[in-house]
């Protein structure tokens, strides 16, 4: 077989293989709900809650949302207290905080969903919604987080840098702002108050 013919066959196989890979990746995203590219707001996504039930974010239409990737063994874990305080302060005015546990940063969320829930409730009195553990970076990142990062890229690149990165969402489901891990819930209070007044 001529070398040129063999190279042609190899290149063709690579193209087909790439197409299959991308199709499989897209199908995987679709199995989790809406793909990032077709989404127009956070309401287009679904996620599994801490108790294993599926939740459509469309159920939060009309609410101001603060979406946070959380962890139980992080230096920022005490922010749970401030997040719960914000929730208690504004929940009757339309704020909902959504906690998404993630173990991608220093293996600081090693527990099961049940262990995470018990920890949050017993240690910090958390009553805002908690979801099942997810990934927020990489190929296996939840489609919601792919969308959030695209809408508010942050410094240097889109990647979530650490636990307790926060995304503020307005009552139409649009991403308004992104706050880095060191930004405490107390510092976000004024921005939440302004959105709730609209």
C-alpha cells in the first residue's frame, strides 16, 4: 500500500473519530439537560438535589439567585454562616441561595451527599437548597457551570479558581456578576438588595 494512501486512511479515521467523540460529548451534556450553547438563562438547566431528586432551575423564576460552589473542609467554609444569614435576611423578599458541593479543589469536599447535608445543617444551620456534588471545571463540568462561566468569565480565564466562587443571578435568570472566593457574603449584600428592589 502506498504511503500517501495509508496517510489518507489514517487522517480520515482521525476525523471520523473526532466527530464521534464530539457527538458523544454533546450527547452526554444533553443527558444532563440543556446544553450550554442553547441556553438563554439559568432557567434552561436542571440539577440533582442533595436528596437525589431532579430540580429544574425554572422553578426559581422571578427569584434572585446566588449560586455557590461549596466545600466542607476549606478555609472559606465559614462563609456558610454568612450565606445562611443572607438567606434568612432576604428569602421572604425573593432571594434563594443554591449550594453546589464540589471536590475539585484540594479534595476539600470528600463526603457523600448525606454527610455534606448533615455537616451543613449541624455546623452552620444551613436551610438554603443544597444540590448533589458536581464538577465545575473540566470536561465533566455540569452544564449549568459551563453556562455560568461563559456568561461571567472572571479574571484571566473562565475556570472556577476555588471553592465558594459566587454567581449572582437576577430575577430574569441572567448572570449579573461573579465574585471570587475571598468575597464574603456580607460584601455581596448591597448588590443583592439592589436586585431585589428592581
